[in-house]
C-alpha cells in the first residue's frame, strides 16, 4: 500500500475549507437545507396534484399554504401557553430560588470540604444570578425569534423555487455524469430525495405519537400545561439523543419546583421513561428505522458536528444530511469504503438466527 501525502493534504484541506464555508455561510445554507428538505417532503404531493390537473404554480402553492398554516398554528398554540407560563414566572422564580438556596445550604452543612456560606449570602448570589439571567433569556428569545422567522421566510421562498425548477435542476445535475452513467446518477438523486423524505415524514409521525403519549401521561400525573410540555418534548425529539433528555428535564424541573410533593416529579420521570422505552424499542424502529442506514457512532458525530457548526438547526439537519451523503458515496467507487465505514455493522449469522426467531415469535 502506498500513502500519498499530497492527496491526504488536499483531502484534509478540502474538508477544512468545506467546514469553514458551512460555518461562515450558515445564514444562507441553513434555510437552503431546510428548503431542500421541505421540497423533498412536498414533491410527491406536488407531483400527484399535477397528475390531477393542477397547473405547476397551484400544485406547489397548495401544499405550501397548508404547511405554513400548520407551522403558524403550532406557533400560536405554543405562544399562548408560553404567555400563561410567563404570567407565573415571578412565583416560579421565587420557588426556584428558595429551593436552590435550601439545597446549597444543605450541601454546605453536610460536606465539610465546601467553605461554609451563610444562607443570606447564598440567597443573594442566587437572586443576582437569576436576575441577570432574565435579561439574557429575553434578549436570546428576541434574537431567536427574529432569526427563526427570517430563516422560515427564506426557506419557504427557496422551497417554492426548488419545486418550480425541479425538472431543470435535475437535468442540470445529470450533466455532471457521463451519458452512459446518467441514468444511474438520476437514480442516485431519487434515492437521496427518498432518504430525506422518508426520514422527515417518519419523524413527523413519530413526534405526533410521542407528543400525544407525553401529554396523556402528564395529564394523568396532574402536571399543569400537560399538552405544552408533552408536545414540546415531542418536538425536541427531532434532535437525536439530546432532545429527549431536555424534553423530559423541563417538566421534571417544573414539577419539582411548583409542587410540594416529590411524587409529581417522580411521576413525570416515570412517564418519560415509559415513553422513551416505547420509542426506542417499538415506535422508532417501526416508524423511522430502516431509512437512515448509518451507524450510531456516525450519528453521534454528525450531531456534535451539526451543533458546533450550525447550532440547533445543525443538530436537526446534519443527521439526515449525513444519511443522504452516504447514498452519494455509495454511487462512487472510490468513496464506497467511506460509505461502508458510515454504514451499519453487518449482522452475524447468530444475530440473523435471533432476528428470525423474534420475527416468528411476533408473527404468532
């Protein structure tokens, strides 16, 4: 085996340049990525409407209007719930300060290696922290809201253009391949579109199911705003691994601070544990599983890379984009080793026998 340092240098330099380009141009690339995903999801509907006799503009506009109405409906629902929770912010903050002060005092009394701090000093420090954090939260919320709506507007415009110029873009991209390989290249583009479409439609259905299960569980426990916390946790499940933890932590913290009994936060933890068990073992494999074809290591690395480069949107987008990139790598002979490295571990004969037995068991 011969190692070419020049090729290695060019590969690493190209990767570094790509990462820098994605980071510096995220204001454009984030809405473009969302627009591409929206276009992948809406394309089968647009195609079906055109077969039914709709002209191209109307076939594109109809599902897009429905999408906008759905997004605005979710925003209005969440906004009304946030306003109600914000009205109790002072009471919630007072209880949180008291709980935090009591916890720190208990730790200082029980653990000798921590310097002894007076209760008043602890309360003053915690109060100053939350007072300063309030301004940070407000400013961050305003910045996030403005960025969200600007990204949403640009994504919708780009979605319409992607769908309108779909045929032209496909023909133009097909010119990259030679004439004898053009048919396979177009099939690769279709496979990329199907991976993105199936993942996000599956995730949409999974989020709806998880949101309902979370809400019903919180309603049974007796937590205030069960549908807000339930649907928020469901939507956060779009962020793999991290989203589920954050989604369960918020209502647990709210129950711990708001209610006097510890049974409420324990009940919330139990509800999310049951839902997480159902998601990991039954719901996710049936609804979303089988479309990604990438291993857990690559999934976690793509999640971390997405968060570092694009922040929260990157944590949502980089996982399906990595799966789509694997489809592209599978098409090129020189990149097939990389695709194999990204793919799932091949099953052994023992695993195949175990899976066959389990399938027979569930078929009964």
